């Protein structure tokens, strides 16, 4: 059962609509916190909390450039897992 803990953590990190939307936006390319705040219409402190959860789950990473941090997906597998789950959920609703 211990072998399944990491995958449970991954899906737990995606259990928030704001975090799922963040992953979806980052699947299109890197973005700053400010861009994510504007696109999702949530507060900067809340966005920072969501990004921390996603970083702890190893789903996103940050790259500092000057005073800005650019967030992106940790690797292409994250986009595949998320987009497959999104497509599956859309298919199930039909």
C-alpha cells in the first residue's frame, strides 16, 4: 500500500478547482503569480498557498527572473495526467 501514497498525494493536490485550473493554465506555458491571479480572479495570498501545495506535490516549479517568479509544470507527465483526467471527466458527464 505504501507504493500508492505518492499517486494519492498527486490527486489530493489536484482536488481543489483552483489548483486544477492552475495546472491547466500552466499546461499552456509558464506564468507569473500575477498572471495566474488575474486569470483565475483569486487573491495573491490564496494563489501563493495553492502554488505551495502544487510545489510540495512536485507538480509545479518556479524560476526566478529579477523580481518575478515564473511557474511552470514540473515535467510533461503532469500535463498528460491532468489533461487525460480532464478529458475523462468530460466524457463521463456526457
